[in-house]
C-alpha cells in the first residue's frame, strides 16, 4: 500500500469538493451531509459504563472500547468529508453503525439503521441509484404499513396519538414530569377528535405524501425536496421530536434527486 498516496487523498479543501469518479455530485453531497450530521447531532459519543450486547454478540469492556469506537467514527467522517475516498468512508461509517448496534442494544434504532443503509448504498456506487431506491423503499414501506392498518385508515390512530401527545408534551417525554403542551399538537387533536372525517382525511394525506415521496425518488424529481422538508417539518411541529437523526437525514437524502449523471 502506498501510504503517501493515501495520505495525499486527505485535505481540508476536499470538504468543498463534490466531483467524484464514480458518484454524481449530489450523491457526494448527501454522503458529506450525513457524515457531518452524524457528528453534529451527537451520534458519535456515548458515555456508558457498560454495553448490553445482543444475545450471541461479543461483549466489550465499555470504558476501554468507547474511545476506540469514537475514534473509528471520527476517521470515517473525516474520510467522507475531507478525502477523495468517499465511498470507502461511507462503507466504514455504515459498518461501524451496524457493529455498534450489535455491540450495545440501546445504540440500535431505526433512524440510525436508516443512515447505515443509505451510506451502504452510496458505498456501492451505481450513480447513487441504490441509495435513492433505499430511501424510496423506506417511505413506501411506511405508507403501505399505514394503509394496511384499520386504525390508520379510520383516523383513530391519529386521534388517539395527538390527544395523548397533547397531554404529555414532546414525543419521548413520557416520564411523568409535567410538560408544556405543544400548541400545534393540541390544536390538531381538537380538530381530529371533533371530526372523524378530518381524522380520516389527515391519515390519508400522510399516506399519500409518503407514497408521493417514494415515487419522487424512484423517478427523480426536484419536487421531492419541498415535500420532504414540509412533511418532516410538520412532523417536528406536531411531535416536537426529530426522531434522533432521522429528521436531518431525510432532508439530507433529498438532495439525491438533484443530480443524475447521464449514461454514455
């Protein structure tokens, strides 16, 4: 291995470069955004006295392993953002996320898994199409799951969800402590409880939006970007939660529809 060639592939100026031999510009941008967001939202650092591995997984000494885990993630982020080895960095960070999930059960979450899958698809290249298909699959699966649920189709789920959330505050704050109700949530809850038709229409609107986003990734259109921002912005307003990194990751992934490399 030519260590000089590897080292010369890293430079601060590369953080602003989007040109890549095997990925379109906005696939590179998506990868860099995900890497920066992974760092900025605190996904890298976990202060835990003990890891709780999944059954059959190898147990690690948390105090000794934690610094190495943090260092490995920082190297992966640096490789994505400031080197010409973007695909390698994506593969590294995706692999680390998967290993962390096996290493410590609390580190497993759907939003972190989503990032790992998108990064893994970007690592495979293919002009970023695999990453777009992966994002489309997530939205399509979410829509179909709701469509198959009688509670969602009837509007009952949204009625109960918004009513309960109005009383507890932001999503994830169910610890019994008094919370200030979210104005948007309480207003929406009142509208949905008052009118079953409104609850049904709101449910169908959510399903239709997710299907539209999935279709927009399968056949790339720039309309995906405002729809994604609007959809997740409303979710944030109503729930008061970013669902970990998911809110930011979904918006970062929307840039995948901007640039398609013409086939030759």
